[in-house]
């Protein structure tokens, strides 16, 4: 379904019964990246998946996005759907959005799960993201598919699961250039570190042991800053650990939310 909220049309999917659980995906994917979680979650939760601004079936306005807008999209979506409180799980960019939502509207979040994400970048990130934005403007999303899959999954998994590489690669290629560029402007500005001690809800931080793009040290730093937060490492997984090690990820998520 599409919900008009915060000035855009947001594609979302709602399944299951129980307390609300919102899932926020990574850059250059869409809500289907959570497919491997649905069978484990929907018997216990009313799961809301949505496409982030500029992704999938959600509007992709031109221009730079920022985290205030990305968080507002979530809060307006909750308002439109009558969701008073929810658990929130975000991965990568979704984990950054999750931090901003929890800090902006703490009364809306029951439990928080931050996966393969960071609370801050150094100054070098601006140059890196400027290069990626320029590359997409020049050649579209297709050239990003192979290097992104190499960062997101371990080499043995890529070799063993070509069908998954095809599915995720198609999501990357289909991402609107405007959405990638818009979010690409927001990502290097990420800096919640000094405010993380204001997150009071129970929090789980998950990292893939072989994630080179967002190494486990970034997750550990978040867990140290959030009072009472728990950190878990998933072995034999890189960035998209919810796909590469779905069973281990689902156990951690389900046990924490239960």
C-alpha cells in the first residue's frame, strides 16, 4: 500500500499480529530486503516494512535529503497508521534513521535494534560520498552493483548464493538515482554520538564480524554510549548480516524483542 505522509508517497507493507515492529532497510535496497525475517517475526509482531524516501516504491524527490526529513517520514507514517508506540529495527542507513527517530520521539519507541550502522563519520566520509554521488550522476546505479555486493557479503557467501546476489543486485540497480544521491548527502553528516546517552529504551546493537564498511568497532561504540545497550556479533557475515546469516539474526532479534 502507499501512504501519503510528510509530503511524499511512502510504499509500505503490513503483516502479522501483535505489537508493532517497524523495519528500516539499508541504502540502495527496498522493503523486500527483510523477506528472510518475515516468517520468524509475523507470528509474534505486526510488522511494518516501508521503502525509505528515494527507494523502491516511495517518492524520490530531487535534491539533498537530511536525517530530520528521513526521521520525519517515519514519524508521519506512524501517525497516518495510528501507531502510538513500536519496536524499531534499522540496518545501515536504516539504523541511522532509527537513532534519529529514537532521539526525536523517544515516547514512540519501545525497543531499538541497530544493525550494521554507525553513530558518526569522520571528515573523510564527505569526499567518499561526493565521489559516489558523482559516479551515479555520470553512469547511473548499474556500475555500483558489483562493488556494493562485494562490500555487503563475504566472498564464500557470494560464490555459494548467486541467486541472492542476483536479487540484491537487482535492488541496487533499481534504486532511483535521485534517492541514492539524496541519501548520499545525508549519510556523511551522521553524528549522533554525543546524544546517544539520551536513548533510554532497551537497545540491541548487531554487527557482522566481517563488515569492512561498518566494522564491529562502530557498533561497539554505539553500545557503549547508550545506557544498558547490548552488543552482539554475528560471525561469518559482512554488512547485510540479516540476509547472510538470517537464522542467527532472526534468533537475536526475536529473543531481544520477546
